[in-house]
C-alpha cells in the first residue's frame, strides 16, 4: 500500500507468483484518487477508482473487466458508508 497525502492518492498492490517466476511481482494495482479535472462534466472532489491488471490471461479478460466494475461499485458503497472526517 502506498499513500500519497499531498496528492490525495492511495495505491493498493496485489503481489502474485506463477509457475515460471518464483519471485513475487505486482499482479494488480487498485488506484484511488480525488478527481480534480476542469470542465462542466467532471466530478471534482469525488473519489475515483482505477484498477490496473499488470498481466492478464486473454481468455479471462471479459470476466475480469466485469468483475472490476463490480469491485468499483462495492468500493463506492463501502466508502459512502464511512463517516466523513
């Protein structure tokens, strides 16, 4: 987990291993940041979630993308349930 308080960002990394490489490597990164884009169609001040899959088996790609959408909704619900500081 990496926390950058100045830029209001948090990265949560998942380490993976596979059959061919015994050393752990970053398999997935969940990146959270506060939206600060300009324009009328932006959601300034809202928490934004981006998932990065560092490697992905091609046949599982549609399922992983759909699961990522479900994760984003569950993260949003969990953060909404927390009281503001």
